[in-house]
C-alpha cells in the first residue's frame, strides 16, 4: 500500500503561485503513475494533472493547461504541482493520487492523500 501526504497549500491572491508537494511511502515510488485531483466547494472531484512513473507524458485538464506544471523526483519519492497565475476558481482541496497503471480523468488510482487546501482570493 502506498501512503501519500500532501503539503504546500495555503491562501494566495489571484495571480499568485503555489507549489504543492506529495510525498509517498510504503512502496517503490517509481513504480507508480501519479496524479492530482481537486474538489471545490459544492462541486464534484475534478482531475487536474497526471504524470507517468518516469516523469514523462504530463497531461492536464484544459482549465489549468499552461498555468500548472506537474513534475516528480523519484529520488525524493515526491510529486509536485507548480501552480502559477492562480484564479479564484482554482480554490479547492487538492488531492494526490497514485496508481500502478495510467491515471485518467475518469479513472483515478486507488491511493489518495488526505488533501491540502488551496484558497485563491480575488
């Protein structure tokens, strides 16, 4: 079983930046595809980004394309989400996700972190 712990959330003004981190333990991190999802107040969970086990093929939901960057450091067992040009509509709890297979928008992996709150003020 993979254990995931997110950090880096907080309050930021619109146009600002934050970097989320997710550190994994319990299994070989480089065996896992990693992803980020988010849940805004009153809305369903939404796919944000995903990356392969080797750090290739990053993919994003359209609303964050060009503003967010997903990356990973397998030596540190950590996946990152760099968020730039933040908008109030990015306000949500952000969750790290892991799977031994591809993570898709409608097919998240079975492993989740506890979430980290991101609040963007206008």
